[in-house]
C-alpha cells in the first residue's frame, strides 16, 4: 500500500510540474501571438485547463506536506487529549467532505460532457473532472494522515502552514 | 442562514481545522441542506473559480518569484542593498527593509519575502547584536513593502474579485510602496540611534562599489520597469506579464547569471506547486461561500446600511480601515480578501470612492494583518524560523506597525498618493 501511495505521489508531482510549466508556456505563446496580430485562441483555454489540474494536484501535495494554513493559536492552549480528539474529528470531517465532493463532482462532470470549453472542441468535462479526481487524491492523503493520527497517542497541533500573500 | 454559515466557518477555523477546509465544509453543508439549490452548483462554483484569465496571474507570479530565487537574482539584490544602506545607522535592519523594496519589483508575496530574509539576513542580524524581537519585527513588517510594490498577489486577488483593473492597481502601488520604505527606514533609524545599533559597514563603500553592484543586479532592477511599461502601454495584461516574468527569470538565470540548472528549475516548479495548491484550494472552496453571499444579497444590504450611516467618504474609509485591521489580527489575509472584496467594492463605489484607491488602502491593511498579533502568518513564519516568542516580537513591532498604520490613513485621506501615477500614466 505504501509503495502504491508513493507511486501516486511521484506521478502527481510530475504531472503537476508539467501542467504548471505548460500553463506558463501557453500564456506566453498566447501573448506573443496576440502581439504579432495572429492570436492563438486555444492556447488560453488549454492553459486554464492545465491550471485547474495544477491547482488540485498542488492542493494534494500541500496537504501531504501539511502546508495548508491552520490557525492553532487557541487550540494549542488546550490539553493534549482534547487536541488529539479535535485533530481526529477534523480529519474525519475532511475525508467525508472530500468524498462528498468526489460524488458531486462525478455527477457534475457527467452533465458537462456535451459542453465545449471556450473556443475549442474539447469537452468542458475535462475541466470539471479535476474536482472529483483531485478530491479523491486528497481524500486518500487525508485518510492516511487520519490513520497516523489514530495510532499516535501523543498527537497535538504543530505550527500552522505558510500564507501566499 | 448566512449567519449560521459564518458561525460554523469561524468555529471550525479557530478549533484548528485547515482554513481552506473550514470554508469548504461549512459552505458544502449549506448546499447539501438547501431545498432550492442543487448541490452540484457548489461543485460547479469550485471549477468555474479557476476558469478566469486574470486569475492565471497568481500561479504565474508565484512561479516567477520562485524562479527569481533559483536564478540568483535574490542574492544580487541582497549584496546591492548592503552596499546601498549597510552604512546607515541600523545597518542590517536598513538592509532588510531595502531588500523588501527591491524584491517588491520581482516578487508578489510578503510571506515569501519574509521567510527568505529570516533565513538569510536573520541569523546575521542576531549575531550583530540586534534583539530577537526587533530582528523579527523589521523583517516581518518590512515584507509588507514587497506586497505593495508591483507585482502583488494580493492586488491580483482584489482586482479579480472586485472587477477592478489589475494594471491600474499595480501602478497605484508604486508610490505607497516607496513611501512605506522611507517611513520604515526612518522609524528604524530612530530606534537604532536610541539603542546604539551599529551600521554594517563603518562608511559608505563608495560610488564605484555601488555602480558595480548596480550592474550585477541590473536584470532584477530592470524587471519592474519592463512590467510597468508593458502594462502602461496596454501591451500586456497582468497575466501575460506573469508569463513574461517566468520567461525572463529563466533567461536571466540560464544566460546572464548561469545559475539556473535543470534541477533548480524543477525544484522551483515543485515549490510553486505547493504554494499554488495552498492558495488555490482556499480560493476554489471559498467561491462556494461567495455564491451564498451574493444569493442572499449581502453586499447590497451592507452597502445600503453603511451608506445610510455616513455620507462622509473619510469617515467611511476610517471605519473600514479599522474594521479590516481588527479582522486582520484574527483572520488570515487571504480569507479577508476573498470574503470582503465582493462586499466592500460595491459599497465604496456607491459612496463615490475610486476602487483603485480603495484597493491599495484595503490590501495594505489586509496584508498588515499577517504581521499583527495574535494571528498573522508572516509573523508566525519569521518568529518560527528565528525561534522568537510572540511577546518579544509584539513589543518591538509596535513602532513599525504604528508607522504603517499612519501611512494607511494618509493613503485613505489623500487619494492622490495612490491615484497620481495611474491617472498620469493610464
């Protein structure tokens, strides 16, 4: 199972890097072609498709690295047993939330199969599919973290993550 | 319903659930329990939040910032700042502030700048006898300059959510950013004189040395010039400039400085993916709450109420600044921008205030929230890296925070500080 999960993590890292680099390259191409008077219209649509995939795969990578921002200034004052109970409750809620997103996201993707994306012939379902796929990856990551939390009797809140602003 | 939703969100967040999931869980409960709105709409909002061309500027500037670090631009900025200001009273503290200003032209994130300076300049400052609290305060509060001078991720989010020209916001940030630099250097000078903090160099190293360092960092210094020109002449939108920034960092790193290797390039991509994932998850999940807010016409009601309370623009701005500063003590900056921008922009427009002017006032106050105790991510990052207790930080940060707050009110009451350049250029 660990081998399977780390294979997923490695694949996710490669695909996310390709999506981000591709996104930057396509916006560059779109800008240059527009400046030269021969705009490549599909470049922006594909860039935005790569963007949502990069965002969801990155969200999972950040979850695995425990970088999502947590405000723990209050809870760190609580007794350790309460902190442990809170963390386990939160992560259970997160897994349930993400699995709900998977279900709703699949329904939404099915509804969008016929709809074209921007100026292209590509189905918008490729965009919305990032939601259930990314949520499934995060559910897997959160479930693994939940199992680790469960086994750790000394579990408590660490420091929060970083902020982008 | 909105009140119950907000209460649940705040409860989850302060009980230590990651901020992104606190927003997501509480708004999904709204959609799932609603009789009138199908729950797929919520998921639809998550997907459509990303399908916006202006928002593409966020990942592109995050990537550009990480590439600038990997390409050696950051190192050269630090040596330049040491030559420029290391000889002034306050030495390395002045250097830290000038590094934030110079980094402001290539990076859009205060926290990234604060983390970088805490790692590189922090230990050297402690060794030279600066107190821990003062070192952290100068680095954390100084990093606000980076977020004010364009490019700025906070201003991109404000422009995106409030439908305000990101180009004008960028250009409007130039003068406030420079004023903030002068103001913080002055405050640092006074504190350093009182405490007897020594300069880093005994004397100014000379014009030749300065010219040599300017030459070394010319690529970093030219970038903001290109950025402003590109936006000014309408050649490029901010998202396109973001893509050019990525391209520029690669070219400078590979051909001019020869420091950007394939390995470092991939490391910068990987680092950016984590940053983007973190910020985008909050943006995507809070777009569900945005739907609820607009559905219940919160902005319209709030606008009517506030405009009914006061006709005075200055009073309105004063109230809003105080409100944002108070919120900023407890909430994370991204959350404040995402929740308040759609509500506040219609209010200020109705009151006759220019949304570009308000954007700079609001974003400076919001980003300052990352530096004010008890909750602030820039503060946590710097104090965590330099192992400084929050009470030492708080004591030393007060004069610097007071200087910035004075500047925010000055910007609020004298719109020309923000609007002079955009009106002149665009």
